[in-house]
C-alpha cells in the first residue's frame, strides 16, 4: 500500500543528512529562515502521524506528548543541557543558606563604600574572570563570569540572529565576557581589609600580574593552595594548556598587615584533591568553574568565626556567614543596572566581549 505522505522527501532528506552538517546549515540561517525550516519538519511529522493513524497504527497521544517533551535533551552532539523536572532537583543544592549575605551587583560598578564603612574583612577570596589574548580562552574565562549571563543571550541574538532556544549551542563560541586587568586592579581590596588574608585563584598567564597586584595593593605573598583535579575514577583530570596539560588550579594566599584575629596556623593542607567535573554518576555535582568545598572549610578553620567576603561569586558559592558579591548570586538574571544596559542595547559596563573586546 502506497503511503500518502506529501512531505516524505523532507523527512528523507533529514534522515539522510549528517547531524553535524544539518546543525551547521541551521546555525547559518537567520531567524525567519530557521522558523520556516522548523515549520517544514513539523508539517512532515504531522503527515507521518496522520498516515500512521489512518493505517491503524494506533499512536497514543501520551506517546506523542512524551516525544515532544524530549526535544532538546542530552544526546545531541554539541548540546550539554537538557530539560528537567522539579522532582530531579536536590533541595540542598538550590536552597539559599539561611545566614549568607548575597549582594547582587556588577563588581566594577558597585558602590563599595557602604560595605567598607560597615566592616573590615578577615578573609577575602576571589576568582577573577581573567582575560586572555588567545582566541580560545581557558578555565572560568571560557565559562565566563560573563558580567551578566543574560547579556550573553541578548548580545548573541542581536549579533547572530540566533533564536534563544538554540543559544546553548553557540554561547561558548560567540561571547566570552571578561574583565580587563585594569578593572580587576581597580577593585577596592585594600579598603576592605586592614589586617587579613586574601585568596586569589589565578591562571598561569596571570601569575606574575597577580604578584604585582599584591604589591600594588599592599599585600605580601605568604602561601598557596593547589587544587588537584580528579576524574570520577580518581585519575588526573587534564585540560589543555599552552605548554603542558593542566590538572590543577592555584589559589595564591597573601596577607595585608598582621594576621587576622584568632588565626590558627597549620590546620590544613595546601593540597586539595577534588573531582573537577559535574557528574550524575557520583554524589559530587559541581557547577561550572565552581571551586571545591574544601577551600571554604580550610579558610574557616584557618580563621575561625571570621568575617568572610567572596567576590565574583555565583549562586552556588553562597555560604553561611559569608558575604558574596557578584552578578549571578541570585541565579535570576543580571543586576538592575546591567539589565538596563542590555535593554538599551548597550554593553554591560566594563565587560570585554571575546578576544578583541
């Protein structure tokens, strides 16, 4: 029996094409062309469904709904996200700690004066979005502190006419929003501490700059912490580097003035072994560029009952008895001043876009 499928050639072309070739072709379309292409495939699938029902194949409506819900899930080459259910969320992972103090702000435009007047911090930790000159930046650079991740979407859509639902496929290629060394150097770190410790996560290319920055701010290098990244199988999680493969991250420890009150030396190791990836096959799910839990535990043992500040923090960094400043601490979009810039078609203040800026 011949099948009455006027859209059959469209389906055959889709099945015959290589996935990577089709994706490349679709990414080249503008928004209108892509919508037309989607409409063609929807019409083709509708024809197939109607024909199956005419032939008595008995396709269940529930099956159709489940298939539609599966669209965009993991398994597609180049896509590392999927739709999920609220039932899958771990409340402990998403609940805001009761005694944390999140400050939702662009750190380069935030008015630090009130915080400086309110207290001086015993420990400050920061993981700056270091800018590299390479076209393929590494670490948190590629992941992007982003100076508002919603800006990534808005600017990417504006520049490339990429629909929002396809944005996940190209965000890491289109925009890496960073800060220049100058903007990082202008942070009022010395005014936030009279006596205390400063923990700075640094990449190889910025090691010397960070040492110079300590001098500029009036700090002296006193130690360092090395995070050795492990895989699920407890092997080194190696990533690319310019000369050698990298399987570690370094956090430099500097001091201003005297040791903070109540500091207890020699309480922990300067080596942290921790899984680097975000995996479902173990109980240690970690977000992008999220630093290991042990660094917080080490700081809190080193300076018990101290006043702790983290800069460039995200929602997953919120912790009891810490003040966390960053533009992603809420997980609900950009700070108000950054959102106004986005809505006005402007760049996020002080953000650098990609390699050239």
